[in-house]
């Protein structure tokens, strides 16, 4: 049973996917039913948008798929009115070289939430997925140099934060999460601090992504960063990043203890 917490609202799952993004399982309605089953009062779909990414597979919706996504979000919202609220949002993947085009896309729809994530880094010869566990991505990041990748991640994210009308930053420290040779240094924490300052000034929230519990027994970002965000007055939003209906609201019961 969900108990109320002053630090974070765990009755809302602010980040779920569906099979529409080509790497999650289950229909949108199955996620709604899972949210109802978990006793949530609201779930927000945050489907993947990426722009001009050169990668061997597509882990995002094509532009022409977003209209159907919105229609289904509206239909479900009406169908489950009074039982559970449903939001239709987008997880915008940063492409630092395509920010004006990203905004052109965003203004075509009315979003309940715009999340900002940075997944794909341009290597000059295609893109590498910075959050992937695939050996070929890890090998490529090691070849580029993990410090170089991390620096590019922060620079690109800052560039995007300056102009994309985001409501929330997703899984802030998940970059390079599967690279064994990488861990956050003092310099990285300083970058995070700069980013949190911008977020605070622009009233952009920080996601508490509970998928991290599976990997490292701590959300993305780490508790240390979450506490800092709290101190700086940055709002926190819980998100499961569910790619399977059964993961909706996962580990939310752990959050109040972690953050109060
Ligand atoms: Zn995904
Ligand atoms: Zn993501």
C-alpha cells in the first residue's frame, strides 16, 4: 500500500513506455491496468522521440506514429476517467545538432509532459547508445574514452536544457551505466550541480528513475544527487521507466524512506 510522503508523490508513475517504441512490451492499456492494479492515481506515458540518429535499430517512435499514440492516450484517458488519470508525454532524446528541429516537432502536439534524456552520442560515424548494455556499445565507448563520452554527455545535455521546453530531466546519471571502467568523479558531480542550478532556475524537475534499483540498488540519479536537488529546491518526480506492464510503479515504496 502506498503511503503519503512530503518529499515525493509515489501515487503517480511519471514515466512508462509501451510496445509503440519498438523495444518495450505490451499495449498502452496494459500499462494503465497495471497502474490501476498498483493503486496509482495517475500514470504518464513518456514515449521515445529521437531525431536523426544513425543506429542499427530504432528504439523510438517514427514521427508518423505519434498521432496514433496521442489518440490512444486520449481514448484511454476517457475510458478510465474517475479510476486513474492518464498523461501522454514524450521522452525527448537530445541530439545537440538538431535542437531547433526537435522544437519544430514538439510544437506539433500538446504534451502532458516533456522529459529530456540524452541517449545517443554522435561518434562521427553513426551514434553510440550511452545507456546500453550491449557489448558493441560498451566497446565503442571504451574506444572513444569514457571520460570523453561523459564530458560530451554533460555538454549536450546543457545545450538542450537551455532551449528545449522540458518539464523534467530523466535518469540524469545513467550515462555509461554499463561501462565497468566508469564511475562518477568530483568533476562529474560538479557538472551535475551546474545542471541542477539551471533546472532550479527554469523550474524543471528531476526524475527519480526507479529502474536503477534493478542495477545498483539505488535510483537514477543516485541518492546523493537527489538530496542535493532537494536542497536546491528542484522538484522530484517518480518514474519507473517501465518497458513491461508489470514494472509500473516498481520500487516506489522504497522512495519515501530514501528521501524524507
Ligand atoms: Zn526505452
Ligand atoms: Zn531513457
